[in-house]
C-alpha cells in the first residue's frame, strides 16, 4: 500500500532523509543487516554488485547519507537518490526512474522485522538496489524501465512489466565463469534467499526470455519457484529497446504461466525438484 504522505512530503512524494533523526537502534539494525549480507554474499553476489558496494560510501557502522551516495552515483551514471516515506504511487515511481532519480525509503525495519518485512525499507532499497545503479548498462536499463512503466500505465499493461521487474531487478540471477551469481535486490537484501536460491535443489534456474518472464506469475510472500538467468545486463536493456506494444498484444493472447513449471523452449540451467513449495502448499491445505 502506498505510504500516506507525512507532512513535508513534496508533490513528487520526496522528503528530506533527516539523517540526524536515526536512532542508535536504527544504526545497529543497519550494522547487523550489512555485516550479515556482506559475509553471505561473498561467492554468491554478482562481481559488479560487490565491486560497486565496495566503491560506494556505504559503511557497515551507520546508515548511509543519501547525499553522499548521490555524490558518487551521479558522476558515475547520472543517477540521484531521492528520499521517500515508503511505497509511492506507480506513476510517481516511474516518473522518478525515467529521470534517473531512484526513490529510497527513509525508514529502516525494527529488530523484530530483521528477517522479513512486507514493504521495502531503507536496507532493501539502499543495499539492494543502489549498488547496480553504478553499472552503466544496468543504470540505462532502469531508466528505460521507468519510461516503459509510463507507457505501460497508459496501455493498461503494468502486469507484464511488473513481472519483468520482479524476475530481474528484484530476483534475477546472472551467469559468471565462476558460476551462478545473484544480482536481484530482493535476494541480496535477504539472508535466507541469498543462500536458498543458489544452493537449495528446489527452484528452477531458467534462461531469461522477455515474453516468458512477462507471462509468468510470481510469489510475493515466499522464495521464488523459478529464478530467471541472464548472461549480461545488456540483455535487460535490449529487452526494452523494442516497441513493447506488439509484445503486450501478443501476450494478451497467451495464458499466464504458473511459476514452478518448465515450458518447451525454456533454456533450463537447472530443473528444480519443487520440494519446498509442494511442502508449503500441503502445509497450507
Ligand atoms: N515505491 N518507493 C517505492 N519503491 C518501489 O519499488 C515501488 C514504489 N511504488 C510502486 C512500485 N514500486 C511498483 O508497484 C512498480 O512496479 C510501480
Ligand atoms: Fe525493491
């Protein structure tokens, strides 16, 4: 749900980060989350993510100041961080991305929410999403996504585009010579999923294909049944380089796919056992 706009929120939903207002508990939460993920992601996160994390003024011991992050990010790829109270309306979100402004939530989770919270917080947005904005190709892709979001809103096709974002920006994997690596913000900011997505035999690893991803349902409250795999970030940018309207028209004539299946034509890097989600479904019956 969209955050109610607290007093001082501007029409574009941006606010001041108000860094001095963070408490010792907030900084301690950041410290715990940062140290944990820094350790877990060695050998699991994409090299480009780890390099950018090391280059950015993002330390373990305290919540980063968004202005300091922008000081480095803007010269690198033209992106700025804008502080927001939480989820903002879709059209506002796309407008920011289309103008190379990345909205980052100002509040951080409580210690009780350490391992799961339903909305993106400062750690998810800053640690998960910001580093790859240092990568020129990925940075261009996110701006293209913002523009595509504005068009898809007009066309009433946000479902298709939302699945693309989910299976790449949030939960994407990338192949590297050393092996399968994580670049999705939703995974790199989650302790359990950072390990599970690569090492548990349950999920599928399937090669990225624009139409395949746009047709496939996703889970918002649990690990993914399928992770889609790219070889290079260029594939994401190229996916949005085309006129998407005919793609949406074509997809309207196809059925939506359940997340756990494998389709003829899929490039299957790993056929998962599906044991985890079968057990979850049985438990839910
Ligand atoms: N707002 N702050 C923020 N961050 C998001 O990731 C976000 C959002 N609003 C809407 C949204 N994401 C998605 O629904 C987009 O697909 C529109
Ligand atoms: Fe996110």
